[in-house]
């Protein structure tokens, strides 16, 4: 199935990119960013990366030291901050599209899908965030405090206008997209792992990221989607949770955490460094990396590698809900899938060690394409509700196996990024590679959703008059309105979803055989020296 317990197509870095530092040695290798990937390959950043034996031995020495009270408090704060990042993501990427599906066409959902783009494009402004700040207030607080206030205010605005926006979403698509785009963008523009934790405990930042983001995402997707269902609330005797109440609660939490940061949390000052402060140096480093021939090949690989399962990721879950799969049942499937994701990540990490870290990434392509095909067939043969227990168990099994394949791919590509990134500029290098990985999973989504409406053929039938009126898009709000005006019923004769799935799968197979397999094998055979950049 398309929907899993993840953030689709997204790496989230707990740290902003760093500019080159001239006198760093191999010990800086473990300063490489740990990241998060993709509604597909999600918050597994804590489990995949440390391959080097010396790093392992150093980590064992550090693990024997007791964690100080200051570091414990810092970890709690990091979890809370990442939790507040995960809440908007769970709304924009998870629950809101399912709430809107009943009222919008796929073309309109494609417009709303643009709200997820800021996380994929974070690299464009992250050097500014890392370099511009008020010394007296704190390097991280200079951005976190205003960003949290803006996020809280945006949530308050949506809660005050949610009735107007959701009652007629077809005429408010632009406003909904703008507000949620800003919400995701401002949530992305923060990070505080560098000064909250000591050097010995810095590796725990990714663990805090995983816990916080997962919790926030699940609260806004799995938990909210279930409690927002009136059927679920009635069945289990729990209060019905509205989007207005949910947003106001998190608005208050944002304001409270921000106020506590301003009044009670003092940030440790970082030693000033010309290299650290130079925005120009960071962008120059990015451009230098992009000029490497092997990096250019890897970029092309990333931008098109996920097209094969793009239709499944973007639309299969929406189609199941359209076919009658209950939103609360969908949330339950996602919840069951999550613990298997953790176990899958641990197993996949073992397969990514050694000289061929891309091997699991390559091997998992075929299962992912097969599971995407199965998802399409599930949508096609989806039974009329209520579905049987056996079919529900089959959906869970398919989701777990499909997600495991994406986990294997995530771990493999993460291990490869870690291996090839120049340790002198590890943060910038890793963030750049992850940006293109993110874009590969994000950019096809708009075209997929648009294509579903483009290739759909619908007929408006008026039983009383025994006539058929051809309409261009009976699946769209406009087409439905035209049909309703003449007391007709929209009947879809050709569903563009199946055509888009077929095109994506065909491209995925051809691109895999003709380009991905030979290119990936070539790239992982290259010595690490060819990935290094010469900095002046």
C-alpha cells in the first residue's frame, strides 16, 4: 500500500550544513549528518550509518561514560522540538490530504501536494540559517524562537478558519496550499543539536530526532485520523477530535515551549569562526561538489530512481479510501506497520556494511516495483465494504513487506552517502545528496496526481431523462457540480490512476535495467578519493 508510517520522500537533517573547515582530520568523519528519509522511508536516521571500525570503537568508549544531567535535559528538549516539527508534517503529508479527498479532484490535491516541497528544498536557505543570528540571543534560539511563534500563529489561523476552508476546499485550494506550505517551511527552518548536547552525546541527536519526529507525525496522522472519525469515536466511546481543537492544542504547546525557551533556556555560545559564518563559502562548496562527474551521475540516479513507484506512493492510499476503506482502518494499518519498520531497519543495516553498501538498495528495487504493482491490483479488485478480516490481514502484510523494502533501500543509500561524503565538509556533502534524494521522491507527485485526472474519462448519467452527458472531469469538483445541476450521477468509465501506474511502472523497470543497475554498480566500485573535492 502507498501509505505507511513514514514521511514520504523526505530526508530531515538534525543539523544545518557546515562550511569547510581547513584543519579537520579523519576524526571528523563521525560528524557527518545523520538524516531522515522518506511517507516511505522514514525516520530511521538512528540506525544505519556507522561502518568504520575506528568509529565503532570510539563509540564504545563514549558509551561507557555516564550521561550528565545537562545532556539528559538537552535530549528531552530536542525530542520536544522535533515533536513540534513532526506535527505539521503529519498534517500536511498525512491526514489533511485524506480529509480533502472527499471534496477535491486529484488535480487539486496535486496543488496541495506542493506544500511538502519545502523540506526537499531546505538546502537552499539552510546556510543562511546557520550563519545569520544574534550573538546576544543565541545562534539557534535566533531562529527557533521566531519560527516556533510563526508556526503557532499559522496553526491558530488555520483553526480559526478551518470551517470556512474545509466546508468549501475546492474554492480555497490556493489558500490551503499557501498556509500549509508556510507551515512546513517554517517548521523545517530550525535545528538545535550542536549546542544542546556535549560532544560525547552528540550521536544521540539522531535518536532524539527519530523519537520526536515519529511521535509528532503519528500524532497528526495515525492518532488524529482515527479520533477524527465519528465512526471510530462512537465505536470506542472516545471524544470526537476536530481539526480545530487539534490545531488549537498544538498552537498553545508551541507558544508555551517558545516562552520557556526565551525565559529559561540559555544557549551555550559557540566559538566564532570565519569559515562557520561564511554563507558564500557554503554555497561555493555546494557548487564545487556538484561539478564532480560522479556526483552528477548520482544526482541523475536520485532524481528518477523513484518514478517507478511514484504513482503508488502518491495515490494508492487515496484510491483505497475512495473505494471505501475507512480512514480509521487505514490509520490502524499504519500503526501496526511502525514496529516492523524499526526491526527492518536494524536488519537492513547489517546488509549495508562492507564494500558494497548499495547492494541492498539495488536488490530492493525489484520487490518495490512488484509491491507497487500489487497495490494497483488491490485498488482494482478492492471489495465492497465491509471488508473481511482475511483481506484486512492481507493489507497489513502487504504494507509491512512493502515498507520493509523501502527501509532496505533507505539504509543502503544512507550508508553509501556516508561512505562517499568528504569528511572535511561532511554536513554540506550529506545534505546536498539527501536533497536530490528527496526531490526524486517529491517532484513526480504533482505529475502523478495531475495525470490521474488528465487520463480519466467520466460520464454524467441522468437516469430520469435516459440521456448521457459527456463531461471532461466528472471526478473534479467542477465536473461533479455540472452533473449535480442536472440531477445526474458521475460514472467513471476510464480511471486515469491505472494508466499513470502503468506508465510509472514501465518507466521504473526500463530505467532500472538500462541505467540504475549499471550506474549504481559502477559508482560503488569507485574509490572514495574520486568523491573528494579540492577546496582553496
